C-alpha cells in the first residue's frame, strides 16, 4: 500500500456505509450512492504505510496531496506509476517505491483517473483525466508507455458545472468508447465522451444529472457498467 503524501505513520478510520442504487436511463448505467446506516457497527482499524511519498508542499507551505491513480504496467510491473494530485498546482508522478519521477504543473488538480489502450496519434496510450479547479475544466494527459512518462496537458475540456470537484473515467465494455464523469460541489454531474480521430480530439456531453448531496469520489466499474 502506498499512502500518498501522508505525514503520519498510522492512520485511523471509522467506516459506516450503506449502499443503495437507482437505475439511470442512459447507457445501462446504475448509480450507487453512499449513506449512513443507523444501526451499523462502527469499527476501527490502524493502517501502517509500507511505503510513503515525500510530503507534498504547496506555495503556501501546506500539505496539498489529494487523490492518487495507479497505472499497472502489465509488461513490466516494476515500472508501474502512481499519479498523485497537488491541489495547489499539478500532478506528481511516482514509481511504486514512492520516489518522485516527474511533476507536471497544470493548475489546481483535485481528482484524477486513467484508462489504458486509448488510441492517440497512431499509438495506444494511457489516457489520464483530472478535475482542474483553476480552469474549471477536465484536463487530459497521457502516459507514454514506451518512455514511461506522463505528458503535459494535451487538452482542457471546459465544464458547465459552476465549481468542478471529483472525477473518474469509464470505458464501455459494449462499445469500447471512453468517458469521463465529472461532478461539482453542488451535486451536478456531467458525463463526457472522449475520442481522438483525424488528428483531433472529439468531446461531447452525453448525459447530465444531479445528486442531492455533495459528491466527490467516484469510480466506474467497466465490467458491469456501474458508477459508484
């Protein structure tokens, strides 16, 4: 386990979660939402980090580490990469031992996610999407699997959400299409389709909806077509 940007050896958490679902009318997706269980059993676990990155400092000298995404290099697992967001300035790239390899300045990046085998400029790359609070956009990057490096920003997709927040990616098992889910602090959610052809990116909103609470973390199950 890699605890990104943590400054303590031990972490404590309390978990109380209820899952319920409601079907959505587009793309066969179901949405799972978390809520509090009134009669749930509270439990406590102590987690000790096996490996840890250096503390992520911003220009304001505060810890700005937020969200990680891990790319598993199937051809060479030792070359796998951990991407960690810096809420005050960009994306850090680490090896699996937690040593920093790159830092990409891209604005205030909050959440980040990725999907493999995206066709870009005649190659299959790892496409990376991040929520950019500075530009109120989706920032796209890619991992060059030959060089094992993260690119600079290749595209910023302007969102209609007043204040972008959480993000995740989804690849449809049925169509092979790539999507980005983006949410805002007021509960707005956008689903963007992203593709690349004829030397240019093509992006479009395919769905918008709203949840009643303040969301952030999301994850899409590509195999079963479920958004959590």
